[in-house]
C-alpha cells in the first residue's frame, strides 16, 4: 500500500527560487509528487496549521516566518513516504542535518529550515486534508 505525506517548501526556499532543486532531491529519492500548489498562507491558516506548537516560545516567530512569503504545499507518495521524506529532509536543526539532505544543503536556520514534512501517518492525513481535496491528488 502506498503511503502519502505532506511536504511544505517554506518561504526561505521559494524566495531563493530553489523549489526545483528541492523537487529534484525529492524525486531522486523515489518520492512521487502527486499534488502540488504554490500559496501564500494567511495568519489564521498558519496559526491553525501549527496549532500543536501554540504554547511553544517560537510559535509567534514561526507563524510570522511562514506568512513572510509564498510556500509550495505538496503531497508526496511512496511505500514509506513519511519516514522516507523525514530522512530526505534531514534534522529540523540544519546544523544537525546529515550531508546530502535538503536541510543540510539549503536550510538557513532552525526557523528558516526550507521544508516541512509530516511526522506520522496520522498527522500526514490531517495535514494533507488541510490543504488538498481528494480530487486534487493524482497518483
Ligand atoms: P517544522 O517541521 O515545520 O515544524 C515546526 C517548525 O518550527 C520547525 O519545522 C522549525 O522550522 C520551527 N522551529 C523554530 N524554532 C524551533 C525550535 N526551537 N524547535 C523546533 N522547531 C522550531
């Protein structure tokens, strides 16, 4: 059974026009991009998407950063999409990310870390339906 995960290419990456380079790493890793759109989040959407972090000290900065420019939201598909994409992204903190990962290659900081990926199957389903209707996902 194929699995799906939600990916976000964040404002630091869209601003530098490296979405194609990131997509190349994603596809080379065997993840199929089955849905994709470029959007600009409203503050309300960003707060809702990251509501699990609402009590964290970095929440306000995170929301401000995520609305500072366009993002690309995507659904990625593979047999083990959630864990595969997490290994392709590298650690949240780019200083800890292994070489060859998206964050080691491109991330600027813990906040401007270029990409987001769902952390579990359950959250993947919630996050995918936050951005996409079933008919927008074409496997
Ligand atoms: P992401 O996978 O999108 O999920 C939450 C984001 O918060 C995370 O990536 C980071 O970009 C951002 N963030 C900012 N500060 C921190 C922090 N101290 N710990 C974890 N995540 C942080």
